[in-house]
């Protein structure tokens, strides 16, 4: 797999990262190194691991990176829930981001099953 940019799951992950960055910009300033940072890092990890994994010729290696991306997606979902519980994001914003991350999780799981 050489051109990760053609993968729809990668494209959706990039969109998710952009939306996360827009959302956390309104978080309290004291959270810059807290949940805001964690959510940005976990979201960035998803497309980054897809891209890195695609550089390997072995489907086993690629699968390993997809597993990491899946873990990051579930981590991001948890951080979204925490952000909602702390009233850092509105219910509307949460629902938008949460539906995106759930779709990405499903796509990654399906993709993993396809390459293994």
C-alpha cells in the first residue's frame, strides 16, 4: 500500500483532526496541557499511523499500525466524553465529533479485517 492519501479512512481522519483542533481552541486555557493536548495527540495519531503503516510491505506490519490507530480512535472517543462531562464542548459539538470517530473506528476495523 503506497498511497495512503487515497484511503477514505485516512481522509476522514484528517478531517476529524481539523475539527478537533477547531473545537479545542475554545477549551479553557488551563487545559492547554491537559485534555486539549491529549485529544489533539490522539486524533493526530490516527491518520499518522495509517500513513506510517502503509509504508511497510508486510500486511502484518501494516495491521499493527492500524491497531494503533484503532486504539487512538477509542482514546479520542473517551476524551470527547470527558470533554462533554466537563462542559468543555456542547452536546451538538460532541455528537458531531463522536459520530465522526465512531465511523472512523468502524472503517479502521473493517480495513484491518481486509488486510489481515
